[in-house]
């Protein structure tokens, strides 16, 4: 891994410097055009200043801004144990020093991204669509891919390069808009304005041409950087999980989904595992991601093992050429890395309605909804701004107390566990959770049949079965 | 989600794996587009397209609880047409209390049959 | 002449400083890598301990449902105590191996008890145990990755010179006895 990180740094640095030259040249041209032929370096200074300020902001707050604008919500182990466990597994496999923070984005389109300035401060965000669409192995593959971005320091490079692209775009936009009313009019800002000289006009034209070209060039560099790193993250992801098929089939599902991600733009697009803006199959110098079919073919082609060498071989088989996507230093480290078996056995095919319900309930749990199931089978979900304390079931007329907030988390746990059909007689609902108040004898009603249940002060178990309908009730 | 009439939080009611949002104050309900999809399957689009515009009416326009844009008044069901609100961006349908009542009363409500059956079941005890 | 001497002296001092600082940095890198190897080893222990902690809950939850499988459950409990009491790397890895075996047997048996499989408590435990098994094998994998990086560094020039000097020894890879156990024990539910 270390060789990989080092090689990564060198190659990215070249692209990075190229982008920097773009930025500074733009600054030089704009400075000359607006402030006179001797003010070129002043322009460079300003352009550099803009980049430094924006970089500092994005270094310290970039992840929070990105997560905030994507409307991502933090999840804990209690809310989604499986996702949390998978991230922890990959954290262990990657020997990451700290656990990344985990977020869910409420969006039916399956996608994921990682962000953060270094492995100590990283976050992984997945959409609800990803959670409801993928099985455990596939989810593991996606998390491993994102973990590789963190491990290979891709995020910080993409962030700084993204900011540079942003600065270039911003400066050229300001310049082009500011110059819309004719070349020399802006010269009125100069002291001792001396009309519109020939030389000044030429400089001005050059500046305009460069202001149009610079963002395009920068974008090409930026996307080249991003594409390379996607292959690398796939390779590292396959090596971390020892199971390339997991990521491959996840990419298939994500690629074939036709739901569009709602909150993205050109700058954030490269952060996702699959470009949310890109049309299927299209890939050129303006693509942030390699074509998804190629990525799948390469992963599927890793027959012998899960090492970088195996990925590199598969890459050459699919794309032709000598590979070269994995830095050669990393290829030597691969003693044979065997592929493991699939972890998940064939899952019972789920009703799409169930999957949808599960995911939406999960998001409700994250948003502090309280859950209640009436004896008549109607499920009632209370938002946290629900004002009343009582609720009368419109279906059967039973009166319910609106569950208090301390039940919320437990209900969330219940809904996060895949709901499998309970026996035919029982209600296919999440288990009732009773929070003990520790005041001697306690009594409450079974939510399944309404029977009165009592707890003795000596009861120490964590669950019991209702004496009349057999429904399981958790005691906390 | 907040009620488009009272602006208060609505409870979510789920039956047979389909959800509706219900306001306990004005007793109106919101049927989300995704839920309509679950309920009607491939018939969803044609069912919704079939709703005729109610034209100019006196009733105050309501705002879609999702996009907060004004909704259209449309006529749903036959033989007795009930006027409901439909989001212009197709985020869902809103039924006021009495509109809901009419839908439930109406037997064999043609193409909106599934909706009517579901609502009838959920509000079995609260018909007034 | 004096200035010449002074210049040579200066060059020597700069060179010496350069050598010292590179030795220091190599030393620090080696220490860092050795600590990572140690951490990776500790991580395996953490996960094995977590498995030991989860098993009583599993047995407790399952007891009421799988009345005819008393023996299977007892085997798990026995294997767990054996694994917790085992001393030395070889013994421990053998004991942990038989614990994995006992558990996979149990999870095969569970197939016949739909009620247990529907129990939410059991489902939650099942996810935790599956994940812990995964974590154990990923921790072993990470340990080997770290050992590989560390050993490579020790063998490579110029760090090999100082590794010998400061007594950095190569670490052993984690080996599992039988090939079956190389993968996480397959848990079928």
C-alpha cells in the first residue's frame, strides 16, 4: 500500500502542477488585460490568493459542506448495524487509524462517496437507494472502494484539484462577464488612461481566449486524475475484500439503475462511486469516471486472485496495452492473494415493496420518527413534530399513547434489521419494545393482542413472549 | 412532512405495505407518488393522466407538501367525480376531509378502485 | 587556506547532518511500521474477544427454540471456554478454529428452526457474529499486509543496513493450519 500511495502522489502531482500552471497563467493574462501590461504578476498573486483561501476553506470545512449540501445524515451502529459493521470490517482490512463517520443520503438512486481531508478525518456516505438495492457482499465492495479512496489519499487530491478547477472557473467567469462590454472600457479604472493601444488589445484578446480555454483544460486534467483513481480504487477495493465479484455486481446494479441522483454538480460528481451525471457507456476526456462496463469486465476478469497483479492483468485483457494503471512498485508486493467465497448465501427474493418500506422506515428512524403498530395491523409512524399525546386509530378506533422519544432508537433498531415474515399467525411487524422504568411491578399492554403483561421487579431478561399471542417483546 | 392545510406534522399510516400521510387536525390525507406506484403498479400513470382538470374553481389552491408549489384541482373517479388536488410535478395527491369521505362512500370507484379500497380499509372506524 | 579548511569543514558538517537525519527518519519509519504490525496483531485479539462475548447471548437466545440441539449448543459453549483458556499462539489458533467449526455446525442446524430465524434478537446477533467472523479474517489479512510491508522495508536498501544495526527483526506471517480456515468460516443461515 505504501508504494501505491507514494506512486500516486508523484503522478497526481504532475497533473496537479499542470492545473496550477493553468490557474497562474490565467491570473497573469487577466491581470495584464485589466490592470495593464506590468500588472501580470499582480494577477498571478490574486489568482493564487483565491486558490489558497478556497483551499483552506475546503480543507477544514469541505467535508461538512459537501455532506450538508447532499443532505447526508449521520448513522450509528444502532440505526443500521449492517452498514456500520461493513464499514468497520473494511476499516480493519485497510488498517485505517480511526473509524470513518458514516452517513446516509435520502435518495432512491444507488450511489456512494467518501470525503474528508485525511484518513483521520474521513466520512463515507451512501444513498438509501444503495442500501435497499444491494446485498451484503455488494455493499462491502462499494464500501471497500470508498475506503480505498480514503487510504490512497484520493479525497484530498480531488478536493484540492476540484478547488483549483473551481477557482479557474470563477476567475474566468468574472473576467468574461466583466469584459462583456468591450475590451478597453474597463481601462477607465486605470490612472492616466491613454486610450486603447494596439498592444493592449492583443493582450486582451489573448486573455479572453485563455479565459475560455483554461477551464476546459483544467477540467480535462481534473477528470484524467479522477478516472485514474477510480481504477485504482477498484483494484484496492478488490484486494481489501478479496472478493472482486462483490464490487462488480454492485457496479452492475448501480449502472443499470435509471434513477438520477438529485443533488450533484460537476465538481462533486467525481466523488461518487459511479458518476451520477454521466450517460451510460459514454467515456471520453470529459468523463470523470471510466466506463462502468469496463470496470465491471476488469473485476469479473480477475480469475486467479485479488492482488494488484491480477487486476493489472485483467485490465490489460480488457483495455489492451500493458496496463500501467497500477504503479509498478505495487505489483511486486503481491504474493498470491486468493479470492474468498461469497459470504452471503442466496437470499430469499424479497418483495420490492418490503425493500422500499424497510429503507424508508430506516430514514424515518434517522429522522426521529416514533413507530407504533396498532392491534388491527395498521402501522403508525409519528414525526418528531407531532403535537398530540394521544392518537385514535382510524381503522379500529383504539386509543394509543404516542410513543415517547426513548422508544425511538429501539424502534429504529428493529426496523433496520431485515424484516422477515414471522409465523403465519403472528403479525409481520417489528417487535414491541418496552422501556423499564424500574419502579417495582410494571405493567403494559402487548401491542400484538392487547393483553395485559406484568414484569416483576426481579425480572432480569431482555425479552419475553406474550402469554396470549406469543409475540416477542423486548425489555430494555 | 407537514400538512398543506394546517402546516402541522402529519402521521404516517401504513397498511398492506402502502403508506399514506394523514393530518389529525383537518383529517385530510396525502398520497405520495411512490406509494401510488406501489398501489397501482403499471396502471399508475394512466390512472393519474385520466384525471380531468376541474378548471376554475372557488376552492383555495393548496401547496404540494414536497415542492411547496401550487397544486392543480382535478376530478377523480366516476360516476361521482370528486375534486382533489394534484401536484403539477406529480409528487402526489391531496384529499381534503370531505373529499376523502366521498371517495370512501363511493362504491366501485372505477379506475381509482385500489385507492378507494385502501382508504376505506384504513378509515374503517372514522367515518362520520 | 583557512577559508578552504572552513569550507571543507562546513561541507562535512552538512553531510553529517544529512546522514544523521536520514538515519533518524529511517529509524522512525521502521518503528512506525513495527507498531502497525503490533496494532494489527492486537486487532485480531479484539475481534476474537468480541466473538467470545457474543456467544453467551447467542446460546441464551437460541436455547428456547432449539430444544433438540442441546448438544450443538453445549459444544459451542465448551469450545468457547477452551478458546478463552488456551495459551500460546498455536494452541489458541487451534481452539479458535474448533470454535468456528462448532458455530458453523450450529448455523446449519438453525435452518430447521424457522421460529428462531424469525426472532429479531437472533437476527441482530447473527449479523454481529457474521460481521465478527469477517472482522477476524480481515484483521488477519491486515496483519499479513502489515508484516509484508515491514519485512520488505527491512530487506530493502538502505533501510536494511539500519534494521540490522537497531535490531529490527522480520515478523512471521499469520498461517492458518488447514486451508479450509483460510477463508472466514462459512456461516450459512
